[in-house]
């Protein structure tokens, strides 16, 4: 039986005043002086404006709009999808862009993934970035079409269920939800693992390379970072939107400082244009052409958080515009600034790329700073880099928790009833989902204790897992759901379908690419790419879980609105899908109506 809700009266529209006065079932103060017709008129007006809803804490509350959670328009858009507003919409369009751009953390991400691009030389660094980013922008445009049409926190698996063929939609939605959830947690792992390496590289530089961190030290810093992110995500919810603007500023300051300082530091040793734009290297045993494609993994991983805009849909004001433009602005900014950064790095890097790649500092970026700015300069800039990387981890934990909460709201995750609870005390956020994601990251991070190759799989887990999650709803839309697609304020018109197919092909290529060993076709256990193992376990495990057990109870996204609040369209939609569970009642095929089950 799905969870049910109690019928309770309304509270005063100011949640801070709850408990200061008593109200009757119509929402009128019991000590009100209104009588007769005046009181009845006030009751009608109050009930029309304030529609009682219930939170998981089982305490009565007024409507989402009255509580200041959302505007009428945003609540109505969400209601059309069958969901009630439970999160407070604290994020403006710029702040939605900010959370994606902050997670991308352009320069720290480039620093974390230079090991993919340096083996292909400056051509791989510069043109690999530009070409791959162009394709990623196409994927963003295809997702922006969907995000403007149906903006919800569980967008990817919701869209999959909505557009897919009825025969396959439940299993595909289930697979996408798990792939996206674990992909985001994998992203948190890879970001915080990168933070750990950068943090420790500062110590290595300070000791002139005489100290080398052990796997245990790397994991210890990683765990401390994740726990600190969990605490900050729990305590700063009310200002998290505003913090994204600060995070964007920190990223831009670091980018500007780097593209100014490096050329000055290497003024007498800068590489010429033919080296920057035309020099090709191959430090692997792959063919040179394929090695160039492997360099694409740097932008593919870096510009891989734009779906965070989707997961913040239910906390974004004017979501039908904020989500698509947040996606496109974040990708476009990283495409442009990343291209500039790569040109600067190619101009200032030591032409002996092998020495940079195999630096004793453990981070090629640290060596680039060291060669240009000396020990003090390298320490200063790498400190800024790991600080910005830390901010990235905080932002992606917020996004991952929203996806996990949305998936729990629809009953798909283990212990969903526990994780779907919204904490009012913490500022209307999914507090339990925040910590669930944090502890899952700590468990996955144990891979870093095995070997660097196993730790690298954390990076590819984010790539492959999210690529499947991004591509499936786009595929379902163009194959099965084109007639159901209703454009939002952002729409690419006649180009929408060609753009979608281009995105699908690129995402499939990205999944294949992320599974290849980076060094060459004959890997050893030490340099094997374990992405294929991990993602096979994720996808195979999700499918096995579905067919063994979840197919018996997983019915897809649930309607969380009170039955009494459903529009005729929502009622009809639920009737067409008789197995779609309602938190406040079940559809009865015998009576062709909803049987309300109120505890």
C-alpha cells in the first residue's frame, strides 16, 4: 500500500507564526470576530486560496504558495506533472546556472583530467576540448528542450517514463533513475578524490617532493572532505542559491588569474603557435587518431554536470526558463573559457610533455604552475584550485541529493520512505538524502585504496552512468513520444529532432570511449580501466533488481498531489495508467475511481 496522508486543517500563511494562533478546518482563526455571511464568504475565499497539503512530518501546512515555497505559476507547472511543491524555490535563473557551472569547476576539473589530454599533445588539449565541447553543447540543447517542457527534479527518469513505449517505460525509467543517481554520486566521488589529490599535492610541493602520500592518506582526506560537504549542505540550505553566485565568482577569479599569470611567468619560454595548435603527440600505444579521441574525456568529464539544472527544477523560480538557459549557459561558458585555458596551458607547458605527465607532484597542473611561477606561485595557485574544487563537491552533493530524493519520492530506492522525507527545520531540503549520498560516496571511494586505475573508474562512472541517463529520455522522446512532446518556452523547432539524434550518437560514443584503457590496448591489472566492470555492475544490478523484485511494485513516477486537488486531466491520466500509485489513494479498476485511504 502506498503511503497515505492525514486530512488536517490549514495553518496561518506565515510558517514562522505557526502555533501562535489556532485555526478551524477552514483556515479561519478561532478567535475571529467574523460571523454569518461575512464568515462564510471568508471561508470560501480562504479555502480557494489555501488548499491544505501534508508533509512527511505529518504536521498540517498551508499550500505551497502561501508558505512561500513557490509562485502560483511554478506550483501549477509542477502540479500538471502530478507533483505537489515540497521544496522551497530559492534559486533564480543565474543561481541555477551557477550550481551547474560551480560543479563543472572549470579549471580544477581541467587540472584533474589533464592526464587524458596531455598524451595527445597540444592538439588533443586545444582541439580535443573545442570539438568535444561542441557536441556536449548539442546534448545540452536536446536536454534543454525537455527541461523547458517538463521541469521536475527527477527529470531524466520521469521523461523516460513519460515518453517511452508503455511496454518498456517502467524498466527503462528504473534503469535511468539508478544510472543517474549512481552517476551523480560517482561524480561526487571523483570531485572529492580530485580534491584529495590536489590538497596533498600542495604538501608534496611544500616538501620539495620528498614526501609521497599513501593510498590511505588520500582516502582519509577524501572522507573528511565528503563529511564536511554533508555538514555544509545540511546547514547552508537557506543561502545555498546565493552561494552559487559566490562560487561562480571564485571560478572566474581563478580562471582570470591563471590565464594572466602563466604567460607572464613563462614570458621567455612560451611555445609558438604551430606547437599550440598543430603539435600532435602520442604517449600511448593506441593509434594516434584514437588517442585524440581519448583526449575528449577531459571535456566530457568536466562539462558533465549540466543535468544538475534539471535536478534543481523544483527549487528554481520560473523553472521552464531557468532550467534550459541554465543548461546552455553553463555548457557555453565552459566551452569558451575552457578553450582559452587550454590555449594558455599549451602555450606555457614544458615541451617535454612526458616530464609534465609523470611529475613527482602527482598533478600535471601543479608542475605547470611550478615551471611558470616557482614554488611559492605553485603553492598559492594549487591552494586556490583545491578550494574551488571543494566548492564543486558541495554543489554536486546538493544536486545528487535532489535526484536521490526525487527517486525516493517515487518509491524506487531502498528505504525510500526514509529518504523521501523533507526536513522543514533544515529549510525544506531532503536532509536524509543528502547524507545518504554522502555515505554512498564514502563507500564507493574505497576503490581508491586498491590502485590508481580503480580510482580512475570513479571518473568514468560519472561519464558512462550519466551518458546513459541523459541519452535514454532523448531517445524515448524521438522514437516513441514525439506526438506527446509539448514544447516549453525554450524550443528548437524543426531542428529539435536532428539535434536529439546527434546527441544520442555522441552519448553512445562517450560511453564506449569511457570504457577504453587510457594507456593502450594491452592493459595490466594496474592500468586497467575498470569502468566497464563498475558500470556493468550498476546497470546489471539495477535490471536484476527490477526483474527479480521491483517489477512487482515499481509503477513509475507517483502522483503526490491530494486526489481532491487533481485536475480532470490528471485524473484521466491516472485512469489510463491504472497501476500508477497515488500516495493518498489507489485507483480502483472495479469502480473506475480513486479510493481515498486516509489514516
